[in-house]
């Protein structure tokens, strides 16, 4: 997979479905684009892969592209299937389990600064 990790100099597009590639086990992640405000990463998880509970210092969105799984967000279970969109506030505890091969786009963005 091609990875673009710097600030783009021009607009571009790609078909995310064409970028999905499942590992035999575990997680395959590909940073598609990163700039000073956001990072866009395609995650492909093999069936039965789990990501233990953790937090992020940045706001995040999850857009499910393929497969099924369960996201536990702040103690609440959310069924993941294609088309599901989830917003996670910075520092929200979350964990994930891929029940079958699962692909999603994770976008990390800066949280709003408060004075």
C-alpha cells in the first residue's frame, strides 16, 4: 500500500475499497494522509483481533468500510458494520474487537482548545 504521511501539495483522491488488505492475523494500518490538524489512517483487522481499552489525546472518528465488530466506547457497546460512523471525544476510553475481517478509516483531529 502507498502511504502519504506529509502535508499534501495538491488535492487527490483514492478509492478506500481498493486499499483494503487484511493481514492473516492482527492489524495492518496505513497512514493515508497527515497534516498539522488531522491524520487519516486505514485500519484492516483480521477476524478475532482485539484492541484493548485505551484513550487518545485527540478527537477521533471511525468510519466502518467493511466487516463487523464491536466498539466499546465509554462502557457502551456499539455494533460495527459498513456505514457506521462513530465520533469519540479526546480521552474517551475505548476498545475494539473484530468479529470478522474489519476495515475502517480512523481520523484523528485536534480537540478544541479551552482557555
